[in-house]
C-alpha cells in the first residue's frame, strides 16, 4: 500500500468522523483507531479499480460502519461501568 493512499484514507476517515460529530472521549485513541481503520480499508481495497468503483462512496460506507460499531462499543462500555457502580 502506498503511503499517499494510506494518508488520504486516514484524512478522509477523520473528516467523516468529524462531520458525524464522533468523539469517544479520548482523542489519542480516536486517532489510533482512524489509522488502523485506514490500514484495514487499504488492505480490503488493495486490488480495487477506482475507475470502476467510487472511492468516496466506499470510504464513506466503510467509515460509517466503523463509527457505528465504535459508538456501540462506547455505549456498551458505559452501560457496563454504570452497572458496576
């Protein structure tokens, strides 16, 4: 995977997260997640022909799915913490 493509994916995922008002409460963890997700996205689309596929649609759908999963994990962690208190 090229460094440029990875950096673009990180930037796009961060931009999408910002537009969806995502913040876990830990910005360092969020950035780490965005980098990991970008690597995952690039591996998944290693052989994708972006002339045939729409990059923005794919990165938006991928990011939305990851953000939904992350929000669910945050909510579950919060519920578990509340139940233990």
